[in-house]
C-alpha cells in the first residue's frame, strides 16, 4: 500500500459475475479502500442482471450506501455475448440470494463516473473488471475526468493464452474497440490479465471455513469461491477457488504483490481469429516494422507478468473475513 495512510478512493466498473462479486466483497471490507461508486455494464450477464447482482452483493456485505449505476447494455459495435455458462443463469452462481432492498442511482453509469471522479478530493483509481464499454464512453464524452484519475487498473487482456479465443481474453474480446480507447486514456494503466488472474487460488480448507461462517458477507465469499473453479492446471485441491477479478483490487491495495513491466500494448480490432487479442510487445528493441516506419505507436502499459499467489490469497482471506 502507498505510504499515505488515507484510504485510496476507488471506483469499480463491473459485470457482476462471480469473481466481480468477490472483488466487491474485498473492496467493501478493506480499510485501505474508499469505494466511492460502482458502475455496471453488460458482460457476464445482461446489464439489468449485473445491477441486481451488484446491489445484492453490497447488501450481503453490509456495505455503506455506495451509489450503483446502470451502464451500457451492449458493446460499442457488436452485440452482447454473456458468460452464463461460467457464472450461472443469474450470473452469480445461481445461489438463490434474497432480492436486495437497495436501489440503483437515478443517473446512468457515465454520469455517475464523471460526477464521482471530479468530486473526489483526491485522484481516483478506476478498477474496471468487465468489458470496457462504460470507460470508453466516459473517456470520449468527458475527457476532462483524466485530470483526477490516479491510475486505471483493469482486469483484462492476456500476454499468452486467451479464454474467449485462443488469444483473446473475455473482457477485451467482448468490446475490443472500448479496450483500444482505454489505452489512449493518457493516465497510468495497469493490465491485470489472464497471466496472473488464473493463478491466485484460495485453498479448499479456507473455502470450507468461509462457507461455514455465520456472517453473511464472509459466507457469500465462500460460496462464490466454491463456484469459481481454480486455475485449469491445478488438480491437487479440487475444492480450491480462484479469486479472479478480486486480484485486480488486491493489486491496488498491494501493488508489490505483482511484478509488472512497462510494455507497448495494442488491441487487435480486425475481424478474424485474432480480434480482441492484446498484443504485448516484449521485444528488447524495435523490429524491422518499426525501423521502416520510424515509430512504435502502441500505448505503454504496466503489464502484470507475475503474482505472489500466497501473498494475495492471504490478503484476500484476511480482508473478507473482516465483518
């Protein structure tokens, strides 16, 4: 955590899903974070389902009255494609949670983002854990917000393999144009991609302990982790659960838990099998293409290449068990 002891003002833009819910539970309970707003976008499920799931999680967690706003119901250009096969029909593990009493804000997501960013007495850290449609619309409609954004830490992209396609990660693949706009934001950006996303796993013994906790928010974390499969190559502990998107929020609290390199990144926008791929240039020097054109045009992004798995798993557990 930065040396400044004051909580970091953050806004989460999500498509609540299982692991977005895990991220919200962490953000609400960590004393080093000041969650100023949550904005919702279509992705894991439809946007109205995302709003409902977000309000449900905040209520189960006993969160303060954080404003929640409905955002884009589809990508900038293409149609929406959900991930219910991963997150359940309701987008949140089909846990049958009671309907929330909370209601969303009476403004749209872009309006709420602009209002909360500009009203914050300190620069805000944006944490998108979803397709980047809302963030792209904000940056194009209200570019003045960048003067009060400290950093954008987004869950998306991949250096190596994708999950939506062999090379594209779901959030970027869902709205590649929006991701390309994000990279032009003109503020520091950290990419928390699949390369680290899939690695942070809570052991099965801890998942069982959370599920048995009588406190609703802690128990919900356990139920979500039980639904969330661990990384594909982990077979020794089948009850373990990956924290997924919550790792991006952990990286805001504890940036030393990830290893990053400032690298050129661009998004493939062409139709075909590479659409939505994040092209991360790890070459030590320019190649023939740049030598002939005289420029590297990609945005420079702090790309997460490694993560301290045990450190983040412990951080996550110690936080969500905080009633």
